[in-house]
């Protein structure tokens, strides 16, 4: 599974990345987690509010920091 956090390194984007990273680590998930900070790349996802979370190329969360339980549900834990 590939998960991307789209965001320009603001506090909410960093928090989103940290929450996802924690869930992946604690549950030993086979996930490739990355950050996308390049605005030209983010625009390709048709996202207007950040942070956003893409799972396998599909935008699943945008404009807010997800909870741990939401991330677990998103990743099938």
C-alpha cells in the first residue's frame, strides 16, 4: 500500500504524517509512506485544502488532521 501526505510542511501536515507513521509502525503494516511538498505535484491531485492523504493514488482525506482511529480504519487495521 502506498500512502502520501500532501502538504507544504505546515504544523497540520506534520501532525498528519506523524499520526500515520505511528499507526504504520505500531501495527507493523506494509506501507510505503511519503510526503509530497511540491505544489505543482499537489495540484495534480486536484486538492485545494491541505493536508491531504492519498492511499494508492486516491485522495481519501483532505483539509484536516485525521485521528488515529480514522487512520487505522483507512489502512484496514
